[in-house]
C-alpha cells in the first residue's frame, strides 16, 4: 500500500514538472454570487486577447487555498471572500511567493488583509476615488457645499482623503463616526441636519440591507440627496450612484494581469479607471433636481483627462 | 274528519324532515359564518398590525414618538374595532400607547403572537425592518454585517370582539329567518304535493266507505283522482264485481225461496188430497165445509151438502179385484168432479163414500143438480178392458141450517138421507125424513 502511494506521488510530481514548462494563471473565485464567475470569465477572455496566451484556470478559492504549483505565475482573486481566504492561506505558507492580483473588493478589505500575503500583491478596488466623488457632487449639485459622510470602523481610515478631496472641490466634508447600528440614527440625524448632501461609503456597519431603507427614508424626509456606491443604491432610492460596472472592472483587471505577466510595473492599488453615473430620476424630480447621467459622466471623464 | 287526519299525517311526513334540514342548515350556516367572521377579524387584525409595523418601522428607527403617536391615532380612528394600540421598542420599552391597550411583559416573541381574551383579541406583531438587496459585491463582506431580520420593535393591537358578537347575533337572526322561510316554503310545497295525493285518496276512501255501508252503486269519479287513476279504476272494477255477485246471490236466494214455497204447497196439497182419486180427502173437505158453514152463517146464504155411496162396491171389488175397484173409484171421482159446478167442492170421505158441498144453493136446486149427477153415474158405465162395469150411487142431500148448525150435524143429516136412499132400493136421491124424490 505504502509503495503504491509513493509511486502515485512520484507520478504526480513528474506530471507537474512537465506542465510547469508553460506560464499559468489561476483565477480564484468567491462563492455566493454568479457575478464572480462572470467576472472571472471576462478576465480570462481579456488575458487571451494579449500576446502571452497563458494557460488560464478558473477555480473556487477554497481549492486554490490548498496550494499552488510553481508554474502558476499569477493568482487572481475575484471578490472579497476569495482574497480574504487566500490571504489566510498565504499566511499559512501555502501559496509561497506567487504574485497575487486582487479585484472586485473594497479598498478597506484589501488594506486590512494585504500584510498577511507572503508574495507581491496588487489590487483593483471597487471604491471610487474621493476626488472623483467630490467632483461629481460639485457637478451635480453646484449650489450645495456641505457633504455629510458616515464612517464605520472599516472606512474610518479614509476620513482624511475625503476631507482633502472636498476642500479641493470647494466643498466641506463633515464626517460622523458610527460604531454600531445603535448609534446610526443619532449620527444620521445630525448628518442630515448639518449637511446638504449625504455621501454613502461602503461600510457594513453603516450601510447594509437592513439599514438602507431607513437611511434612504430619513434622507428623503430631510430632502437631502443621498449618493450611493452601487447600482442597487440608485434602484433603492439614492438620487445618484457612482460606480464601475463589472465589465469595466474585468477589463481593467485583465490589463493589470497582462502587465504583471509581462513584468511591467503595476501600482500596488488601483482605483477603478472606468465608471458610470446612475441617477434615480424619480427621486431627483421629487426633490427638485434635474440630473443627466451621461453629462455628469462626461464631465468627470473630462476632468480626469480621459 | 278522517280526510283531515290523513292530510295532517301526510303533512307531518313531508314537513318533519324539512324542519330538521332547515334547522340543521341554519345551525351550520351560523356557526360556519361565525367562524369565518372570527377568522377574518383575526386576519384583518394581523394585516393591520403588520401594516402598522411597516409604517412604524421608520418611527421606531428614528425614535420619533410624535410620528408613532400620529400613526397609532390614525390607525385607531380608521377602524372602530381597534380598542387600543401600543408600539414597543426593540427591548420592549413602551414608545407610545393609545386607547385601551393590553400591557405586555418584557419577554416578547420574535414571532407574532395572538392572545384570545373574552372581550378582545390581542395581536403582538414584531416589527422587522425591510431588507433591501444592496448587500451586493460592491459592499463589504457579509460577515461584517450582523443580521438585521431581528425585530426592531413591536406593535400590540387590541381588537374588540364586540362587533363579532353583534355579527354573530345578526347571523343567527338571518339564519333563523332563512330556516323560517325555508319552512314556510316547505309547508307550501308539502301542502301542494299532499293535496295532489290526499284529495284523490280522500275521495277513494269515501267511495270505499260508502260501498262498505252497502251503497253498492258508489263509484270513483276519474276526474277526482287524477294522480291515482289506476287505483280508482281498480276500485271501480272491484265494486262492479261485488255488485254483480250481490245480485246473483239475491237471485239465487229468491229461486230457492220459491222452490221451498212450491214444495210446501205441494206437501200441503198432498196432505189435503186423496192419494188414489186425486180429489180432496175427508180432512180437506171438512175444512172447506167448515169455512162454507161459517160463510153461510155470516151471510145467510143457502148451503147444501150431499153424501153419496157407490152401490154394491164390495161386490165389484170381490168380482173384479181390488185393482178394478180402485179404477172404479178413480173413474167415479173424476166423473163427480166433472159434474159439479165451479163453486161446488167434492171430497172422498173414505172407502166408496164421497161428498159434495154446494154453497149458495137451496135444497130444491141442489136436488136437481144431484139428480143429474146420479143420472150421469147411471148412464156412464166404466170400461175396464173389454167389459163395461156399471156403477151407480145413492145420494143423501141435506140443507143448512138444521137443528144443529155444525158441519158434523149437517153431514149426519145427509148421511141419514143416504141411509134412506140405500134402504129404498139404491141409485136414488133422498132428503132427510119427510120429503122424498123418486129416482128412476
């Protein structure tokens, strides 16, 4: 029996050695949403459009976390769960120094977990840069200045960035710290009373499925426009939402992966390059605003020199 | 009277099930309806509490007691069945209470609770925040979010049962009305149907009773028994046969009676007739004579009686035998009967002695008549085979009344005259004593 097992291991290792001759990219996919798989497929398609033509394999992150053969030149994680899972695996030494590209995750998650990685890591985060958001607010609501921002424990680190970007756009960012749902309403009330606009930032302690209805309702009652960070927010009743679509993130990720495989320099953290502006015209009309999604997007793109 | 009883019986037969069904139906109707109303009240209460909970969600979230009070007031005003409303916070603290609302303990269920009380239904419905699908891939990992499906507060709704009781009473009245209406309809239908059967039956019963009383001509009238024509027809046929049988029986009885009467008359006649000669015997003659004596006595009519005795009959008997003697007796009796008048009566007194009763005839006329008879006897010998037998008779004639006005006395007088005629040479007619008429 022992002899048989030894033979099998030897056979497997020889196969691995033969295969390692070709560059390989493994895409580790999060579970829980079909979107992750779709994004992975688009990344693979984007990789195949390059010159390197690597061998691309899409796998559940749990499988990848068992170990990665040396021929894998790049690991791509799609979604927060895959990144968090592989960060743990890397901390346990199961990933060696394989370079890792994280995509489709909030900046807070990447920054909290990246120190666990043993190899080089880069990320394309979902968060829109503070400067872009502040610029959008200025374009959309030229007469409004005060911007309220509720920050939970995860997103608190970005306070300075928001304040700086606001000042650059001639706005005033007021940050309210929320440590749990119990404090949410009092913070929200103050934010709505003291500001003209409410900017939502991804942070599960503040914005989640259970709280969003009341936050939207409260802001609507105070006639304060709420600016969200995903298409779902615009659908649920936020007046504006600034976000990058999945295909936009996918193609940006594929580009970054190609650069990494070609050993070109890649920034360790990229904001989403392309984006869309989504407006809820009903809410806007109710509160007396006229907004054009395309016009706002073009203004932002011009500003960024795109 | 009998018809009425029969109709009532039919009516009861038809109505008893109808009453039972009507009562059963109304009981089912009322209880089912009451149950439905109770269920619908509870469902309405749940819907109201849930709606109130949804509306109160933001008020609880924002802790706005004014908003919650306005909500609760509006809800209570909107429905008269709501006795009171309490809105509780996450930990069961009272945020607002309006009306007569049941206080709740600190332990509150995560599920909706229904407390049934005598006068009210208390619904405790947790307020669960609406979850919007925004936990998408743009948000932070779900692990960081604690579940929000936990109750953020509670709505306690007290619903009055008062209207339920009123509704039940109304339903009971309606049920009773329906039962009563159904009953009346049933009575009407039963009467109609019963009449269709009872009228013909009553008529048939009447006809059968009349036949039973002997009114054999009674018949069922077809128009009266439309639904039971076959029965009527059969009863008529039966009555026909009964009548026919009755007539036959009467006829047979009459025939038998007539037969009996004839037999009796024959027997009587036989008793009064002389068996040999066929003329009345002594008894019959005596009876007739007594009647004639009475008649003569009553009306004073003349009455004459003659007694005759065949001459030398013993010699004829001895000479020609008894058969010839009998023949002679028969012949002379026949001649005698043929010789007298219609009103006269003859009889054989015994042996060769005969008698003649002549009512309404005085002696002188009688003598002449008797004389003719004597001559007829004399001139008509009896042929017996090839020989002629001469047979004469002696006659004694007596007239009523004599010294003794009885038949026996009259006959005795005639006998006396006969004796005289015998003594004076036979073949003669004699009257008692003084007078004598010479024969040939």
